[in-house]
C-alpha cells in the first residue's frame, strides 16, 4: 500500500470516529434532556407554561366521622366512647377506624369531665342537651348529647322518686315524694293576685313563680284577663290534713279521684299552681275551661313552661279527673312538646 492511500485510510477512520462521537453525544443529550423535562409526571405538567398540580397528601385527615352523632343519655350517666364508631377520613378518600389517641372536650354545664370520664351532670333535665367535641390529630368533630330520662330512671324500689328537685320530675299515684321533702327555693308570690290567706300556699319555687308572673302579665297585656293564684305549694302535712278531711267527708274512693294522698301531690313540689278568675267566683272546677280565661290558659300556658297536668280524656293515665285549673311547671321545651302532641307528662316520658 502506498503511503498516500495509507494516510487516506487513517483520515477516514478519524472522521468515522469523530462522527460516531458526535452521534453518541447527540443521543445522550436527547435522552438526558427528555428526562429533565419530565422529572415527575405526578407533580409537574410536561409543558412548563402550566401551573403545577397541588400535591396530594394521602396522610392528611379531612374530617373525623362519628356515628351516631346524636346520642341520648340520662342524668348522671357515664358516657363511654366505645359507644361510638370514630373514623378518620383522609384526603385521599381512605377511611380508617380509630380507637387510640382520641381526646375530648365537654362543653357547657350538662356534660362534665371527671377524671377523664364523660359524665352527664346530676342537674341535667330531660330535653337538655350538650356538645361533646372529639379530637384526633388536631381535627375535631362534635357529638350532640341529648338528655332523656325514662320514668324508671328516677324511682327506687320503694316507689320513692329519686329526683325530687328536678323541674321535670314526675309524682303521681305510684311515684312518691318523701315526707321530709321541702323545695329549697320557695318564694312568696309577690306581684301576683292571690285568693287565700294561708302564706304557705302562696309560694312557688322561684323559676315557677317567675314563669307564672309572666303568664299572668301576658294574659293581662294581650287579653286584659285578670288571673288569680289560688293554691301553690303545700307541705306534706298540709296535704295529709286536706286528704284526711276529704276522706271523712266523701269517703276514700271519691277522695282519691280529686285529691292526692300525702307524698303524691304535685303541690308538694312547689312547681304546681291552681289558678282561677272572677268569672269562677275565685273557685276551682272544670267549668274554668268554659271561661275565656280558661281557654286562653289552655292554649298559651306552654309558652311560659306550664302544662295542664290533668287533661280531659287522660284520666286513666294520670289517675285524676280533668283539672283545667291545675298548672304544672316543666320548662318551655317539655311544655311545648306536650302541648303540641297533646300528651300527659307520663306519656311524654314513655315515648
Ligand atoms: Zn292542683
């Protein structure tokens, strides 16, 4: 081979090698560039002009789901969190039941936290409610605790009522008050027209007194009716004297239809009041309902927290004849439900 052709061949090899090198570099650059443009398709779009998609954090909690979210408890009950199914709902859509690291806050006066136990206050009444807040990892949800006591919750084996001072307590022919029970907050009926001289019966518990005063005031304002209080609080002994005199005059069977035995009278609670008006000659009988005053009272007493305790047609349930004049304070919530559904107090608690 000539020297000339040898050089030619060497130059050809150099060119080929150089071309291969350039080609290799180009391929490498292309692959590398593509990879750089798409480092993570889940976070950035291939086109740089578009906004980045928000990152989905699978482990972030969206809400705490609790079932049931309304729970009925009775006065004094200890509420166990195991009564509830508590779930964390994550932003990813995943749901997980949680049993640990749950904290709670009791709001208001109805629920208390006693040594990390959730307790319904002894002062809670049926129709009260409280909010229990449940937290897990900083996310909170609420449970509504509704208070409802059955009649059986508040009576002992001897037939004695165990919630004597509760505004929603029930006394009747099978539920007795103790002979020593005297309400602690009796007040005289200042500013209310009365018909009897005995100062004992011209008393009510404070809340019932204020409600009655308001009822009498509104009767006057709205209808110019003049209502009178006749008989409110009666002690155990006063009721015993009254009952015994009825028995001697009418016999026990008759007396039991219109008078309570001592310990079974609503008047001992300080929450009951017999009312009358001039058209009734300030006396009590069932013609009170035929008076304009009596009709207005029947339709409006609930607005002030009172019920007609012994309604017509419910004698078998209450054990007493119809008494349109006998008002019993139970608070506006219960009174309104009883009025709207035409219930007796006994029926209300047995719903
Ligand atoms: Zn009465």
